[in-house]
């Protein structure tokens, strides 16, 4: 990474850090872009150049969140189905207590659930993620542009991840720690993925070799 790119990354991280600090202290809806710019010691235009929407200051994992399922399926092993890859990937993320699947801590979870704007933006993230997954499934299975099957499968797989994400937030707000949440999610994921197994176990299996 060149010096210019490193500087841009540091600026972005500083803006995100200052925004999160302010949001957690005062509430998302009470903090303005000007407040964030002042805290980060940059111009308002600099903030909006890095984060065009205020909601993305709080939900800084947008790109990782949206691409997660599609990337997991695209990287599945030979002989592995899309369902099996996503099951494996989700359980690995649970084991690591990753923020991208909802391990955020009570203050952050409360900030998201108490702000209608953030809740709406998070729903958009889920929709974008399903669209990205559908595109990969269509490409991997050679589906025609008007084939509904990749979109139907993506809706089912994306729906499982959406419900499990919401369950993570719910348990966080109820006071469970990361280890308790992880144990509950492992069981919930087993039930959820098992429900899809009869229909999707043989779908989008990567050819061996």
C-alpha cells in the first residue's frame, strides 16, 4: 500500500471511530455530520466523501456485510454445495464472534435497534446481500437471466442469515455474553440449515477437480 492509500485509510478509520464514539454517547439521531467532522478534525465534505450516507458511518461494515455470502459461495471447495459452504462459513464466524454477523456488544446493538434510520439501512444491507448472492448463484449454475431459481435460493439462504443476525442482536440486548450467544447460535444455525438441507443439498455443488 502506498503512502497516499495508507493516509486515506487512516482518515477513513479516524472518521468512523469518532462517529461511533459520538453515536454511542449521544445516540445516532442526535449527532450530525458536522459533529463528526469536528471530532475527526476534518471538513464536512471529507466525511461525506468517505461516507455518502450518515447511516454508513455507524454501519461501517457495509461492503463486507453485503459481499459475505456471495464470497463464501464463490470460494466453496470442490464437491461442496452453496448451502454447505454457507453453513460452514456461518459457524466459523460464530466461533470467532465476528461483528459482521451481529456480535457488536449491547451499546452498539441498542444504537441500531433504537434508530429507525439505522434499522431501515440494515434492511437494505440484507436486500443487497441477497442480490449479490443471487448473482453468484446464477453465474455458478449457468442460469439464464430470467431464471427465478437463483433468486429463490438466495432469498432462502439470505433469510436464514437475516433471522440469525436479528437473534444475535436480541440476545445481546437481553444481556447474554458472546459465549452464551455463540452457543445459542450454533443450535439455531443447525436447525435453520437442516431445514433447507432436503431442498438445497444438491444445489450449486462445485464440481470436483
